[in-house]
């Protein structure tokens, strides 16, 4: 429920995690309109400024609203049958021969109209909002045609209009090779570069362009062509890279100033250095690692040593990460990849926002957008320590409080 919100809201005695670190003493926070007006130690709270504020509560932990910087939230159909088949012994190749895998999602998404896709995505996004998300990136990538990709992006934009959440859209036309181009991947890249990207840019449907640079998808050279087309239309770039092998896609993306390189399990030191030099974010996706039962860990120690910011995201999708709970990713990032709780939480706030080119988000400071969460916990580490729904006391989006 959205409350009638006065001009000024006041929280007292909260433990504040500002997106990078925990403030060393209890804090008072005042929100005015859509911005944080005051963030100050309780001992320094100005009584005059506090007068007339609506008292929103005491205690708990306040964080920025969670930023999920990598999802595939809009899709048709489902793949629970494949999940079951794998557990009963079917191989990926057997499932693919039956018409399964990513192309089954492509077919279902192509067959679905916008209303159907919207209705299917709505509860997924609602679940993320209930778990503290205030900004969610949504990729296309299951249409694999000009109209199919634009359809997905239109649905993503509409979700942001229907719910109190900020949606960032990413065109992922170079996600997989559609069946009609299975013998000519270069021709499909021509379509992405010459028609798909210009159409998305003309309609203002994409905030960035992504690629899947991998042996089962597209080569480094093909992905670079996509980046060049994106750059020609003023669109930032991102890359799925080094998930299954080390092709050098992350380093190439970094040379083009990519916002992020995502997955990066097989990233080498040269790739780490390239990300550092470019100021790109490394996005780690523990949900896919968990679901696929992978064993190749991303180079967390090397990224940490180099000072490369690490974001954490759900990778929510029907095949490799059907997980729609951002706080679960905090736990998995710590237990699977050995991030510290502080690193994991920064990964879903400040660094997640940076991976979207929105460094104004994911932080708490005076003048920042008032996207924040208040949790019924005693310390920020508890968000990663326990997998426990129901801890979100208040969620504030653009200064509006939902309880």
C-alpha cells in the first residue's frame, strides 16, 4: 500500500549501509520529496529540521533500494519440464533435440503477444519488489527478430509504468542464433546491427546493448560489430562473456568502454586488467552458477586485488537461473563465491547501479534519490547470512513509502 506521503519523512536511530560501507553510529535520515535531505548522526540531529517531519520509525537497518542489474525477466512459457528431465538423467543435447533449451523459450516468446508477456512477467517483478528491489534491468533476447525484440522491450517499459520500480532496458538481440539463421550467423549479426539496433534506438526502447560472446553464441569479432553499431546510435554496451570459456570478450568489451562484463567465470588476468583500466564493472551471477552446478569460480581474488567493482545480480531467466529473489543472491554470492557480506550488498546497490551506468543510484547520501529500504534486522550482514523473506519493513521508491 502506498501511504499518503507528506513533504518530509524522518527515520531515527537506524543503522545505515550507504552502498559501500556501514555508518559507524546510529543515524537519522530525512527524505524530502524525491531526495534524501539529511543523513546525520543521531547526536547531531537538528531539532528544528526534524520538527514537522512525519516520524517513520526507529531502529533497523537502512540500505539503498536493491539494484538487480542483470535479468531476463520477460519471456514466454517455462522450462520446469527440462529441469525435471535433467534430474532424471537427460543430457542438454537430448533436451535440445526434443525442442528444448533456449529455442523453446524463443518459440514461446514469439508466439506470445504483449499482454501475455506482461501478465507473465508481472508476478516475477512483484516478487523482486517485495524483496527490496527498486531498480531492475530487463533484457530482451528471446525474440531474435526485429519485432520480437522490440515487443519484449515494450513490455519491459510497460512494467516500469505499472509498478513502483525503475526499469532499465537492454537490447540483447545477439543472444542466440535463431533457427532461420542457423547456417549464417554473420547474416543474423547484419540484422542486429542494420535493423534491430536502429529500430530500438528510434523508438527509445533500449538503454543499452548487450551480447553473448561465447563459443555457443557469437564470436568476439561479431560482438565487436554489434558494439560498433550500438556506439553509432549512442547506446552504452554490456557483455555476457567468459561464462563457458575464455574468448577474450570481456577485454574487447572493456576496450569499447563497456559498462560491465557479466558471468566472467573464465576471466583471466588480462581480462581483469582490462576491466580495471576501463572502469567497467564485473557482474557475478551466482544463481546461474548454482542452477547449472558449475565448478569454475570467477576470479574473485584477482578482481578484488585489482579494485574492479563487483556487482551481484539474479540473472533471472527461465533456463539457467529461475530465481526471482535478490536477497538470495547475497547469500549465494557469499557462500559460493566467498564475497564478504559487505561486498555482496555493495554488489546489489552501488556497484549494481554502476553496471547500469546509473551511479546516482544505489547510494545513500544527502541529495541522493530517495530509493531505500528499511529492514527488520540488527546488522547489514544479516541480509546475506540468512535466506528469510519478510524482513523488509519499508520500501521507499522516489520518496514514496510502501509498507
